[in-house]
């Protein structure tokens, strides 16, 4: 069966904007997050405390956080943190939710974190344990859960190993990333079954689909049928690296809300306000939203 309610974990300001060619002014980012909250989203990943040279688009994290202080406590604003330096930067802004980000493959661990897979897990260990000691909530991302641009299809056992390692470190929730959008529903079901068999509780899993091959909604439905109730999505389908054709934007939040509403599944999101927000953001970015739902609802 399908769940009655789905928690949408909005990643537009982080995963979306980190991949934009141009840098969005910090005031626009702050307004974007306020508008997402106004549209009913209750978790909005705000930014990353990573090395500014690695992700210049999010180098303004220190300037952004003070502009979000007026938002209510009920809104969760997770931030990405790769290491102790990042955790300290986030702690200086009283972040209550952080996310570490691992990879299921060696190639992406190297490309994204300049570490082997085991070195990157060792880097997260003190981050997660200190964050937990400080009462923070910790999400653990696992990238390249389905396919990897260098290694091809990713064996299920590799994903299971990394998921178990992150849970053992103390992560509260895991997000299964299809970073390059190659997954198909049968693969999603196979991975979720393998994780179940390995003792990973489904209620602690979220799914994170990029829509490169147009499979993100179908994959999401497969995950919901398997008992997943948290879904990552990006307002307007923001994202897509101009330098890597293998990575486009995330599943658009509007497309997700349209499907869930049709299925009678509650999200708490006001689709009209969300669409207006994405149309506003598309205008700021100077290009139309790739979301089919945004286009259908705002098009000429
Ligand atoms: P490194 O070059 O190995 O860093 O990068 P290092 O540990 O050797 O340190 C070098 C210098 O960087 C030092 O400064 C550190 O202080 C500084 P120095 O002593 O030379 O002056 N430094 C930092 N400065 C600010 N903030 C920090 C920080 N850490 C070190 N946090 C590092 C290693 C992890 C830092 C780097 O690889 C990095 O920042 N990577 C981030 C990459 C990233 O953000 N990728 C995108 C997010 S992942 C994603 O999008 C996938 C996801 O959406 C799921 C999916 O779709 O699959 C989540
Ligand atoms: Mg992503």
C-alpha cells in the first residue's frame, strides 16, 4: 500500500543552486527559502559548509544563515557538512540539522571528497558523533546508489555496506542518491529489498532522485510502494551541472506534489504558492523551469 502522508525534503536551495552556473545573490537565496516555507515545506536544505573553492555557488553560507533567523523553529534547515571544519562552521550558526555525504563508489568519493571511500567514512565519524552529542539531527547521504559515471552499474552490496556504516556511526536518516539519474523502478525495489534484508529500517530511508532520464517519478512511486515516506525534491527541478551531462536537476517538487495529490497522499504543500516561487526563481535565473508541472501551470 501507499502512505497517507509523505515528508518532502526540499533540496532546491542547496542541490539546485549548487549546480547553477551563475551565483545567485544571497538575498535572493534567503527570499527563496522564505517562499518555500510559505508554500508549506517543512524541511528545506539551506546550503553547504564545504570548501568554497569546491562549490563557489554556496560560498556565502555564513552570509545566508543570519538571513534565515526569523524563520520559525518548526522549519528544519539542514546544511551539508563534510568534515570537522564544516561542522564547526555550522555549529557557529546553531544549525540543528546537518548532513554528511558519502558515496557508494570509490570514484565519486575521490571526485567529490578527495578521499577513498573508507577515508571519507573516517572523516565523517567524529562529525556524526559530535553532532549527536550536541543534539543535532544527522542525515547521511549515499551518492551513486544505482550507477556511477566512471564505474557503471553499482552493486547492491556496495550501497548496503555504506548505508550500514553510516547508521553505525549514528546517522538518524539515510538518503539514497541517484546522482546521475540512471535508476529505474525495478532497481529501486531491488535496492530497498537488499537494505531490508541487511537490517536497515525502511522508515529511516529517504530517496533522492535526479531526473536525467525522466525516471524520477516512477522511481519515487516504486519507493513509496516499498514503504519509504520521505522524498527529496527540488523546487522547479532546479539543478543540473552545465559541465557534466550525466547530472541534471532533481525530481521537481511540483511534479512530486502533483502525483502525490492525485494519489490522495498528503504533503502540506500549497502547489500554487510553490509554482509561483519556482516561476519567480526561474525569472531570477533567466531560464524556464524544467519542471513539467511548473510549465503546465504557468505557461502561456
Ligand atoms: P581537501 O582539499 O581534501 O581538503 O577537500 P583538506 O581537508 O585537505 O583541507 C584543505 C583546506 O581546506 C584547509 O585549509 C582546510 O581548512 C580547508 P588550509 O589549511 O589549506 O588553509 N577546508 C575547509 N574550508 C571551509 N570549509 C570546510 C573545509 N574543509 C577543509 N568544510 C573537502 C576536502 C571535503 C573539504 C572538499 O572535497 C569539499 O569541500 N567537498 C565538497 C564537495 C561538495 O560539496 N559536493 C556537492 C555535495 S554532494 C551532492 O551534491 C550529492 C547529493 O546531492 C546526493 C546525490 O545526488 O547523490 C548530496
Ligand atoms: Mg543530489
